[in-house]
C-alpha cells in the first residue's frame, strides 16, 4: 500500500513538472511562452520554409556545436553555439528587430538561446526547436 501511494505521488509530481515547464504552441507560430518574461515564439519547419520561400529577410541561427553544424545544417544558417550567444550575438546580429529563427539538435539549447537573445533585447525571435523539425534537407561541410 505504501509503495502504491509513493508511486501515485511520484507520477503526480512528474506530470506537474512536465506541464509546468512546457510552453503553449499552435500549428504554425506558437504563442510566446506563457508565464515567463521571454518574448520568443515557437515556429514550425513548414512556417520557416514558407518565410524563406517568400524571400522574407530572416536569419537562421544554429546554436549547436561546430562539429554538429559541419555534420549537417540548414542552408544559409549562421553558427553561434548557445553558450556563446551572450558574448557574440551583438557583434554578429546587429539589427535587434530582425527576424531570427533559432534551432539546435533537440530543442533545449535553442530555447536557452532564444531566451538569451530576448534578454539581450532582440524582439523578433522564433524557436524552431530541434533540427528534426526541419524536413527540407540539410547541407554538410
């Protein structure tokens, strides 16, 4: 009986943690993360492709390691590893109102990078999450 109660409590805690850390999204461009001071939004790969096809002036930012980037990245993307954003962004990304799409491998680093960019004053940030959300091919170098 005691083990069953502990299991139920553990499951309840687990669900609470998962739902408390998630953000709200819709099928194209999500809502800003709720309950935080961030000003970035989630975006789908198809919406990014649509923006590219419309010749929208966007910057695609890969925040993975150099090795991951060389193995395969979205064509035209810039590399700034997520842990270097605060040091390098303002020198590389001059226009703080330009549209910036951020991605990484699974979505954790892109969320950190998007939040950091927001804190640095960038105002038009979208988080693609993991590169697996991009179904339009990658290039390697």
